């Protein structure tokens, strides 16, 4: 079997590595020539200097897996593929696309007879060794068409992947998955903050994290990762308290609003990420001014302030 991988970043590159381990032929395109050359030398991937050349190296029907950032970059690639592919060819979007965008893109490709599958993909940088959890949306015939590829990327041929529904459902399911992830991460982080701040007990939080990995109700991969980080540095003093959000938490909350479904944990976890990103702190400055105005409480000034 042979396919093209468009986008050879952390996820796309590791997918190529895993596919090559399964002897699946891959033609890879990335804007970086160094990345293309590196994967060629490491895995035997066939490099292509452009999407056009990549497609020329594929047999019919052509299968193209897209792993580029969501939004405009994905739109740009999909539009180019629409111009260059033929009826019966297939495009898979394995990035973190909004499911509404997926449905729109699928409708456009369908007008040209081109198949489309959305592959909600979880696994991050560990996917190379552990395999990727994949939530697939689209027509059954297209899922069957790429089954050897999915089985190679998954943790095992018979688990860690599923055809979850029609086009858009794969990215929708991954979106909800990420919303849940936000809530779980926030709860774990808050718990360890409480442990860390209980100074009179002098708790070894690295020991506790390792303890909770085994036989505990909250044992999980997230706990495994937390334990690994704390083994190296319990105080995390060199880590900036800035937590990025990929956008899927925001989409999850918009979906909750649209459905009228209460999702307070996910919502608050997202808001806490926004709080960590607030470099100006204007909200808390206003709060301090109000507290001083009605209660006479002292205002702490920034260094250099008057």
C-alpha cells in the first residue's frame, strides 16, 4: 500500500516512521527540505518537493493524508488537492480541525467525486511508540480503503481505532476528547498544588505521584506523565506558569452552549488556561483597586511603580 503524507511535523513525521515500520510506502511532503531529507534517510520515505510531485508518485486511486495546522493551512492544502485529484481518490485529515470545517470541506470534495475521511487523532509525541488513538468519520467504503494504514498507526490492529460515524464525527469526537482532557489535567494539577503547599507535612509529591500510578482510581496516562515530570523536578521552578490552549477546548464549550448541555468542569478548566495566559493581569488590577476603594485594603505595587 502507498500513500502521501502532507505535513511532516511532530505528528506527521512520527506517523511516517510508524507506517514505514509496517512496510507501508509513504511519499512525504513538507515545506522543509531538511525534514524531507531526514525522514528519507531514516525511514526510506520517498520525499517530494511539492504536493504536485507527491501526487505523481502515487498509484490510482490516490490516498493523501493531511497533517498540517488546522484552519487556513488545512484549507489551502485541501483546495490544492481538490484541483489535482480525480474521482475515486481519497483525502484524510488527521489534524485538529473543527468538525464544521470538515463537513464543509467534505461537501466541496464530494462535488469532484473525491472521498474524505476525518481522523481525530490522539497520542501526541508518544504515538510513535504507543500507537495513535483514532476516531474516524466518513463513509464505510473509505474507511475500509485505508484500513491497513489505520491498523499500522493504531496501538494494535484490533483496538485503539473506530469508525465512529459520518463525516465530521471523527473530529467532533476528538474535540470532546480534548475537552475532557482539559478537565482531567486541571484536577490533577490542582491536587498536586494542594500537596505541594502543605509545608508542615513535607510531602514527597514525586513519591505520591508514583504511588497513585498503581492501583489508584485516578491512575492514568496523565498521571504517568505527571509522575515522570515530578521525578526530575518537584518544584518546577524553571517552568513558566503559562498553559496554551489548542482551540479544541473553546470549540467544546461552544458546542455545550449550542446544545444547552452543562459542562462546568471543562468550562472552568478552559478559563484557567486563559488566566495563565494573562500577562497583563488587568482583571486582578481592577479587583485590587475596587477592594482598596471600598475597604481601604493596601494595593501592592509593581517594582518600579510609584
